[in-house]
C-alpha cells in the first residue's frame, strides 16, 4: 500500500510515472520472494538477466551504449531503486550495480569503449562492478595505492581492492588505480579489467549481515591493454566523483524504498495486534511513531528527488544536493526501520520477518558511497564555499 502520491510532484514527468507503474508490476511478479538460504550469486545473476530482458537496465547506460536515454536520467534511476528496494534488496542491488559499475564508461568512455562494454550491461548479459575501495582507502579515494605502470602496449596493474560489490560474479570491473607520480587524488586513473585477465583474481568472498556478492580482488602484474584506460591519466578522481554525483542520491532512494516497506509493515502490524484489549494502533505513543516515520519518509523523498531533478536539468555537479539526500535518507531509513521493529515486538527480531531483514539491509547504506560523517563534511564544505564566494561578491 506504499504511498504513490509523490509521483504527482513536479519533479516527475509522465514517463517517470509510467516507469513506476511498469516496474511495480514487474517487481510484484519477480521480486516478491525472499529466501536467504538461496545462492546469493544465482539470485543476483537471475535479477540482472530478468531486468535486462525487461528493458529496465537500459536506464543504467546512455543511448550510445545501448541504453534508453541520451544521458543517464537520475530520476529514473532513483525511482527504479526505490521500487525495487521496497520489494527485494538484491533486486535493487543487481539493478544499480549495472549502472554504478559501468558509470565511468557511460560518462567518460570513447564511442568505441561504450560500444564494447555497455550493450551487454543494458541487455543483462554482462555484469558490471566498480573497484575503488582498498583496505586503507575507503572514503578517502585519494589514498588509493593500487598502481598502474605503463608497459609497452598497455599498463601493468598491482594492488588489492576490497568490499567490491559483484566481486566474483562480474564480467568487467572499472578499477581506480594510481598512475604516475602525482600525489593524492591528482595521480589517479580508471581502467576496465575484464574477468579472466591473467594476473587478476578474486582472492576471497566477504560475508556480511545482509547477504550480497562482495569480494576482495588482487592484481599481480595484471597486464591491461592501453585501450582500457577510461578518460585521461590523472582524471581518475574527477571521473569517480562524477560517477558518485549521479548515483549517490540513488542510495538515498534505495533507503527510501526500505523505509516505505517498513512503514507499511508497521501499519499492518499495529492494526492487527492487540495489547491490553485494544489495537496497538489506538495508542497515542504508536501514533506518534507512525507520524515520525511518515514525515521522515516524505522529507527523504523531497531531498532525493530534488537532487535527481537538479542533475537532470543539466547541473554540472550536484555534490551538495546528492550528499544531503544520501545522508538524510539513509539515516532516516535506519530510524524508520528501527521503529518498525519496535512496533513488531519480539517478532521484529525473528529471522525471516520482513522488518528484521530490512534492519540488516539498511545498515550498509549509511557507509558506502560516502559515510554519513564524510557527507556531512562535504555538505559543510560546500556551504562554507558558497558563503565565502558571497562575501567576495561572486554570488
């Protein structure tokens, strides 16, 4: 019964409302089954294949790479994530990783690179991954130590990546590495590494509280063709941040989907459960919780779709807006889901109950693609910069 009135907001066009309706039908048919005993790799491969066959993965790449629109439409990406997350966390995960994993190619690839690596992503026949994080480089991308050294016709790659989504099932990885002697963020570049390349291996799989395909990658004298460099040497940080500019607000959208499902589950529970001869829904303390949950959901949606709309209107960067959306929506979703668990009582912490699954699913969203703390620093930095510019009469 998730609220759909927000689709009437001026952020959306008719094509977005049509997408939401179509995807809702698909999700009810293919993403309503939850069984964590199933092979997580097989589940994700299945979602990618079905999403590709249905045409939804065309949203994750631009038209010149086999996608639906000339450029990535952030509102469509966010809507898709919200709806998929409402029904199944791995459906959302499988969808977004196609876009995030191939985003550097979509945004900065040559026509030849797009034709080579993107159509399979859109069709669901190739699985994409993004390899940025390292044991000592998470939020601080400038601390990346994986090294690429020119070697004849290409580059020799050495290093370790960890916490890599789709690690072990991806067909292609976009890898952030250090190229040249420039310090920090100035010395980075991005390469495409295909699964099976000699010198590249998935060293281990990582088990987390909400099962997802995660892995640790190793590169040992991994020879990459020169044509696998995306953009120019030294542009790696810019490319990575541009990719996050598109996808960071959609993390908030996934959290929003989880939160909407939690509210619906809570409403169902409080209207069914009796405590001291009256419905739990009739208590003022329950009503206060429901009011807080509903308000946080609407506030999250406004921030998310403001950021997405702003980017779709042609803004070069939406760093501040995307960081606000991601930070607030993920933190709010954690609070909403915690409240839902509380309203479910003992059943709320029972394995297999939806709110228990949501409780585990939402936790990672406050960490990846910029922790809450890092996003606060980004927002403050952007706010300070705007203030300084105003003081100088530049605004």
